[in-house]
C-alpha cells in the first residue's frame, strides 16, 4: 500500500476550511477537464463544518454530482441518516444546485439496493474525489470490522454498493464498496481527536483490511487530522 500523507491541522475549524478549499479546487479541476465532477462524502459528525463551508464555495454546482460514501437505512428524513446531515450542511448552501444521488432506494430490500446501484453507475461513477471518515474501530464508510457483508464489500469484484450489517448497529447500512472508493483518484480521510489518531496508527500496524477496513481506502490518500 502506498503510504498516506498525513496533514496535522492546528484546529478543527482550520481543518474544515483547508479541506473545503482543497475539495472546491479538486471539483473545479474535474469540471475543467471533463465538464462534470463527481464526489462522495462521508456522514457522521466530523465532516459537518467542512461540508457546510464547501457548500458555500463559488463553483458551477449544477455540474457537480454528489453522493455519500455510505448510508444508514433509517426511515427517510431520520436524524441518524447521513442524507439528513448532508441536507443540513453541504446541500443547504450554494451546493443545493448540485445533483445528489442517494444511496437508498425505496425500502431496504434487494430491489432497492439494485435500483440504488443502477443510479450510482449511471450518474455518480466513476468518482473524481472520495472523502471518508473513520471510526475509532477503524471502519471507513460503512466497512465495519466483523460486519456481515464486509468480505463481499472488500472483494476486488464487489458491486459499487453493498449491504452491510454491523454487529450491534442500530440499523442496517449500505456502503460504497472498497474497490469503488479506492478507484477515486483523489481520496481524503478526515479524522479528529486523539482516539482516531491512535486508531489510524493501529490500522497501519495491522496491515489487514478485514481487521482494519480503513486500510482498503488508505493507499495514496491524504489524511487530515486535528485534535
Ligand atoms: O457511521 C459513520 O461513521 C463514520 C465516522 O463518523 P465520524 O463522525 O466519527 O467521523 C462516517 O465516516 C460514516 O460515513 C458514518 O456512516
């Protein structure tokens, strides 16, 4: 694996600003090169400020396709849904003019999964940029250690979107697969707090994506860290 580059930012707000600026530049470059830019962004709480800032960037947003790295299969509009966080951050600003491709179809059965895969393939892939978060358990997107569905989502021939059932989770999830995320030429991992920094060090020492799934997307990535 190509070692990630780690940038330690002086504070969380400074990290949010620097990463939002870097992403806006990456999207401008993709639009200039191909007329369209495709980005996947994480859910959770860490990226909220960064996504709010990015959503205010001066960009040709109608040419930007936004999707998520993963989604929690809650009822639509639920506060735990990553979509809900995105609606209140990135997509609340100028970026509301972007084209959003959700990861949930109607319901959480196989037909919904297949419909969401189709939409991804037709509208959101291949990604130009993937932004990922990481949990203290070394999960990235919803690639959770020990989860039912993890092996399939890590496989080199995995479909772009996979169902995941993490042990003890409040709801099932869907996640972009490891090869789909790893194929993004630009990848950023955004982590905050000493526990996440320790988890990153632990993952790098483990060298096994089944134990530390973040490794599957880390090669050549830029890691952004703030205390
Ligand atoms: O459950 C999730 O958690 C991770 C990490 O979130 P954070 O707020 O601790 O950074 C997130 O990247 C993922 O998209 C989300 O579904």
